[in-house]
């Protein structure tokens, strides 16, 4: 089976040769540290996983061209102030942040352009016009996109971008501001959420009109923390669920029944509402201090809920016995289907390269049935040989 066949079989609880072996990504600092530990210099990291996917021999679960459903045109990104190791930057979303020059940590928000109805109407709403030229590919770019969208023999999944209804507003306004808007000006909040859905529905509609045969829809929200959601379930149900339904109903009318949302944090209060709204897959199912557990989710929601992620990233920094134990614990769920396991967020810098390589070995043996096609051309062995001798001679637990 190829990656696309394996993805679709997994997400529909059908027989497959093995699980996909993949990952969400790595913090840039993680890759920098692994270079010192023996990772070849050509393997770069960050949000672009092209090189790490190649080196570690990962399967692909996401890809394909998708039109712009965000701000268009984007704000010009520019450095406003140099502060030595830091710089003040206006980002492409109009937010002013303080970020480090040489590390990949999350920048701190200093100010927001979106603060009220006037700034919405002046700076943001015009950039969310679904009819803006350039938002959807044209000419040869469209020809190339359509060729991928309609190809029945493509080897990797083609996933449409479903945008965001709340997460981007949180970024544009800041957390403190966005949580007050539904109370201070509910009509304006509803207008913003509806506008975001309008763009997504329009762009996905044009994709389907062009013949797109998608394997899934991907959305992003990040609207939960370690104690629960930023928006109450009542407001979520009132304002967001109807707009999600416009997107998910459109997708299902064109045969797309795998729709995931990328939301960190404790999602328990919103999960049943996402399912009600037609969003049926949680990604990357963060474990966190609240101890979320994909096994328990399956027991509670059954096969209605699809999951991706769910392997506690902190375990990767512990002993090899701990890693082996968690891989084995999740194996029955992997075999049942509807679950693609990988670290529950980007792999952090405290994870040694040796541990990550051991995790991949265990995953290949238990989830991949030690399938020969999973051997990345000897590169795992190469990485091991590059590790400092002291690290190689440490006893392996378990």
C-alpha cells in the first residue's frame, strides 16, 4: 500500500498492511541539538519537515495544493526595531511581536492592529474577500493543482485547508481581547466568524468545482489551554458550530468525511461539539498535564472519533523502557484503526537523538510490523554510528 491508501484505510477502519509512521515536526532547537549529537548537517528542521521526513523515512499524511483562505494580501512583514538578540517585527498578520533572532521559540505579542470594529473594517475584512484575485490559483498553477486534485493514482493524501474560525482571531486580537468580544459585541464576533467561514466555503467550493477529490480537510484553532477552552461551550455551540457545519457539510457532499482540527490543550469540553459540527478527527491530541489519553477517548467515543498524535512527547525524553512501554500500550488502538500515532506536538529539545531513534525502532516493530519499506536507506544506522561513543555504550533499558 502507498501512503494515501494506508491513510484512507486507517481512517475508515479498513484492513491495511501497517500503520503510517510519521510525525508532527520538531522545534528548530531540537534539530540544532541533534546536529551536535550526530544528525547530518543537511537535515534541517522547524515547521518544514521535508528534510526530517526524508532522513527518518516518514510516511506522509498531509499535502497537496490548497487556495488561500486567510488574509490576502498579507501585511508586509518588517523589522520595526533592533534590540540586539531580539527584534520587534510586524508579522504578516499585522501583529507586532518581540522575537529572538536566532532561536525558534514562540514570539511575544507587543501590540495588535485589530482592536475594534473600525480596525476590522479598515484592515482585516477587506483582506478576507473571497473574490480577491490571486486567492485561487490561475493559469498553469491551476492546471498543476487540478492535476494533483483529480489524480486517482496519487501516492500521498491530498488535504484541503479548512482555515480557522477562532484561532486566527485570537492571534490577530490577542487572547485577552478576543475572549471579551462575544460579550461586548456579539454581533461583531458573529460577523468575524461568519466572514472567515465564507472564505473557506468559497475556496473549497471552487476546488470541488474544479473536480478536486480530497482525502481530508485540515483546520487549525489552538483555542484550549491546560484547564479547558478559551471560549465557553455555550458560545462555541452558538457561534462556531453553525459555521463549521457549512464547511463540513460541503466537504461531505463531495465525499470527504475525514476532517481534523489542530487544537492543543484540554479539548474535552469542546470535543463533543466538534463532533456535532462534523469535525471528527483530533490532531495532535496533546496529552499534557491534564493526562489526555487516546485509549480512554476511544472507550468513550468509540469509532466516531478519529485521532492523530497522542504519544506523550515528554516520554521521549525519559528512559527507553518508558518509550517501549508507551508504544506497546498504544499498539491495540493502532491496530483497531482510526488512529495515527505520533508525538503529541513538535518534538522538544530535551529529547536526545538516541531516544528518538529508539522510539522509531519500536514504532516500526509494533505499529509498522517491521515492514522492509520503512527502512530509510540505512540512515537510522548512519545516525547511530554518528552518535558519541559514550551515548552508544549506554545500556538499553527494556
